[in-house]
């Protein structure tokens, strides 16, 4: 007790940083000022755009009212990247509202090199002159260092604002909001709603570009892997067409946005939406199988690849069944059986075995076996023993004129695997969930969020992993995809879009309790909170409608109840990794 003495009430707060330093300032000082005082920008990779305060993601403009542990969040991290892109989108929308009154710009899908494809809602082309004006005015606002502020507006006032601006999707989405207010952002007199945090001022947004593309333009921003530079433009006409086709399909079905999907569910159309979405998948599958059949007998090999939780397992089995219906008999080869012995496996930078590296496979043996099979010879298949880490001898295998080899794996589109095969003897497929359903015209539903929620549900049901486990592994999974899968996607003969318009409404009840179990104060909880906030905008599909989801649906791979779980055509199909 002798060490306890009375003191005046402190009128200051301290910001404590991980390097052991602490800075003190008046109560109510924004986090941004403490980070600047600590010169943290000079010590980190990427631009500081937010902060983790006592384990929770916070905006830099947030006033510090009590002592806190502060960790900068940069554009080299996922949350920081999202904040930068969201803020840059608002800057572009605010400038467009100023320069082109009465014109509404919609933000559509992302581009792999770092950008959003945008276009006018009325589908009128954006001229080169208008694009130059837009870019120039955006730069002027960046140089002006204008504040981006939060405004709490009464809900009725916010809804009226959306209706007057022609944004009926936003008005409908928030009409059933329980709270009587809505937090909007304001920039240069323009108010709008954005799902997530913003940078505090326009000066943070100095790295961007606008470039014409199709009927609209691309709003380009840096990627997380290179946060201080814009990547070179890479045209992706196939990918752009996939998104455009799905966008047109959503309009035909009458669910171009989350608000429209919620309305369809409330109106009792859930069954119809499910059936049409599954029919869309079947149409794609039928077309792919027909294309393979049309290229027979020259095509003897089908290679399939895609990122995690794309639905590769179910897709492979459904494609095999479709091929059998055309008189073609699939024989699957498990790429994992071609792993080199454990002692020969490459090591990653952390000293762990890197099973995702191409060098983890005996590529020469794989190439030789494919060539032998396609030449009508018999091979002895290897079988990899995951317990001993050694490759063992498996069964004999040969194929006849009615057979086609199916190979599925992360390296399925790598040209190294087929470099010794005759051109035209193989057919390559890339599968992923190319989600085009957005919250509204300015708030996207990222394709990666759809796959992450799929994986969280599947990992909990079938692999014994918690949501925290899955979220913790996700950055490593994404890095592997960027190294080994996405660079080769354009080698594919066809893309299969495994997105289902209704799936987030179906996943909601499964994912929410799993996300709520993530430990508070952890990095994983920051991500869980973001996903929970995102899911709140989706109305759940009624329990009585879930049985409508077909037993062979790709979604069944993640929510359970798949009739293909134990089905192996010919006893040869392998499991999704």
C-alpha cells in the first residue's frame, strides 16, 4: 500500500506500440496522430491506412479516449488493402457525381492485376475525354487532402438520399434495418454508404490509375503483394466474359443484387432461385462435356485446376458422369501419388516441407506415365504413403480408345506437365467461384469471401477445424494460389464458374455460430467480425427450402448431404485438396 499515492486525474492517453515505445497526448487525439508521431510509416511495408487497437480494427480517425495498444494496419495486409480500395472507390464515385450529374457508375468485378471494372449503369460508353477529366479531378482532390468523414444520418434521411440518387438497391437493402440510423461517409459534399472502414483523408489515395476497358473503365489500385506500385495492365478477356455472362444471367433471373435476392427469398421464390442456379451449373457442365466429346479421339487427357473451395471434387465427379453419359469412360490419376520421397521434398522459407511446390512432384515420372498411357502402354502407378513419406508401387493401369484420363490438382494447368504431349491431346479446365452478386452498385461481394465461407463450413463439418483455424491458414492458402494456380489459369480451354447466387444465404446459418466462437482480441476475430458484418445483409434461406438443393450440387460439398461424397466412377476419382 505504501506505493499507492493519490494523483491528479490524467487528461492524457497513451498509445503503446509493439516495439516497446509509448506516446502520450490529449484525450481524444486521433490514432492517426500517434502513428505519425511514432514515425511508423518509415518502419513498415505498405501504406498505413488503419490500426488494430486492443485487438480490434479501427479507423485512423478514431479518437483515443483511453490508453491502448496500437498496431498499424497497412496495405500489405488484407484489411488494409480492402480499406484502400474502398476509399479509392468512394473518391471515384464522389468525383463522378460532381463531374457527371445524373450519371450512375457501378463497380463490378475485380481484375487480377489489381483493379475494379466499372461502367455506367445506363451502359453508355465512357469516353476517353470523360475518363481524363475523372482522373484529373481525382488527383486534384488527393492533392487537396480533403477529409473523409463519418456522418450518422437518420435512417429515413439516408433512404431518401439513396432513392433520390437512383440507388434503389441500397434503399431496399437498408429498409429493414433495425437501428434507426445509418453511418454514411462524406467526401466533398457527397454522401454514400460503404461496407467497411475508410482512410481519414484523400491524401492517402495517391496511388491509382484509370484506364479504358470494354464499355467502361478500370479503376486500378496496388495489390497487397506489391503495395507501393501499380502492376502492369494484363487483359483478361475470358475472365471478363465470365463475369459479364454471370451478370447478365443474374439480371435474367431477377436477382442482380443482394437486395433483390433477399426480396426473392421473402416472396417465396427461394426454391425457384435454387433450381435455376443449379440448372445454370448443369448447362455449363453439359457444354464442357460436349466440347470434350467433340475433340475426341484426339483428346485423351482432361486437366482440372482451381483454388481451394472452388468445388473441384464435385465438379470432377459430375463431369465424369456427364462424360460417361456420352460413352466416354474416365480414368482419374491422383497427382498426390507422384510426390517425391519426403527427404527430397523442397523446404520453404520457414523450414517446413513445401508440398505445394512443383518440385514436390516427380514431374518427369508423371510426364512419362501420361505419354505411355496415351500411347496405349501399361504403367505401374505409384502410390504415395503419407505415413512413411515414401512412394510405393501401386496397380497396373492402361487405357483403351473409349477412355479419357482425368487429372485434378493445383498444378493441373501448369504447362510443364504436358510439355511433352502432342498439342490437342489434352483439354484444360479452370474452376472457381466468380461471384458477381454485389451488395449494391458500390459495394462488392469478393469472390474470395465466398470461398472462405465455404471452407469454414466444410472444415468444421468434415475436418475438425475451427473457424479460427481456417481463418489463420487462409493467408498461406491464398499465397499458394497466387504462386501455383492463378498464374496458369489462362492456359485453360474453358472456365467453369462454380458460384451459386443463393449460396451465402444458405451458408449463413452454418457460418455465423462458427464465426462467433472465434476468440475475441485475436487477429482471427478481426476477420470473423468482418465476415459476420458482411453476412448480416443476407436473408437466410428458410430451412424448409434447403432440401431443394440437389444432392449432387457443388454447395453440398460444403454444407453436407452430398450424394457424391463416397461416389467414385470407376473407383478412380480423387478427393479435393
